[in-house]
């Protein structure tokens, strides 16, 4: 059977309908793609997060919630909050130096720890708060140095009572380079130098403390996971500056702390 061919007008109408349908479909697809989240870049560490970004909604960097903030000090004012911190003034058992409250200043929202000499350093420890198993702590710190070399002997760390039975988690410790370490009565873990230039810029250093292991995050990126075998008791949060490696006294070797925070998982019913 021979079919009648459609006229020119009919063909134009059909073509126009096809173009409109295809165009609408393409538009929907583009709109859908533009609203979708961008995939994370692979193999690249996250950029250093600014103070303003972190202040908007304090949450652990790199560790999904929900979390409840249980300790927070952004070092406001012009003096150390002694209800939160013990400066251990006169303590002589810290990295070969005696600690002096005179080597700790609070200025412009920062705690500044300096080394006055090879025998006079600084130390801050939480007075009433201690990190429990299942909790997360982090600090935003600027370590003095150049490139991979860290001056003096600074550390942001946790220590349990009756050391070493209570354990020690060194979240960021300057042994010439910046390292992650753990100590207990029967176990020692050393990361060795963590690659990267960590000196003279603020970075966020965090730790999740589990019952038999710890995870350390730098700028929201998991850097180390290691076994722990301490007694599981709560651990004091510590910031110290001692003498060692390349000595730099005064401002040139200062350890500057922007904030220290800790979180716990919320209990059922908490908002």
C-alpha cells in the first residue's frame, strides 16, 4: 500500500515540536546538575579553614556529627581564663624547662606561648575538663619554624593521670619536624615526620579517642590511626613549649593558639 507523504507544513510543525521537547529535556538535565553537590577532589587535602568559617558553626573538622560542644576557649580578653586553664607556673618537669606564667600571654583572641630561654618555657593544661573515650578534641595552632622544620619543642597533646598508665596522645609534637606519637606503660607509637610544610601558618589538629585506638586529623584529613592500651581514664588537654631542636626564644619561636575545643556525642533526646 502506498502511503501519502505529509505536506510541508505538517513536517515543519512536527520538527518544531521535536526541537521544543528536546530543548526542555536538556534544560531540566542542566538544572538538575547545577543543583547537585560537587564531587570532592580526590587526592587533595582540604584547604586551611579560616577562623571565621570555624566560628560560624563549631563542629569537629573532618568528622561528621552529631556532636555536642563540651569545652571551648577562644582566648577572648587580655588574660588567661584561669577557671579553664592551669598554667603550671613553676612546674619543672616539662621537656627540660621550668614553666612560667610570664611566658603565656593572651592577645587578640590568641594564647601565645614563648620560650624565654633554654630553661624557661610555657605550659597550659585544662583545669577541670578531661577528654573521655568517645570524645573529640581539636586546637587551631600556629607552630613557629620554616618549611618542615619546627622550632623548639612545642606540643598539643593529651595525658592521663598516673602517667604512663593513663596514656599520652601527642596530636602534634615538634621533634624538628611535626609528628604524631603515643605512649603508655607498654606501648609506644611514632609516626615519624608528617610530610608537608606545617610552620608559620594556622592549622587545625584534632583527635578522636576510642577505647583501643585513636585517630588524629590535621586540617580535617585523617593522618594517623594507632593502637592504644592505656587505662581509658579521662585525659587532660595540654599545650606546651619546651626547649629542643632549633632554639628560638621570644616571638620568633612562639606557639600561637587560636582556640581549643572538645565535643561529645549527644545523649538521647539532646538537641
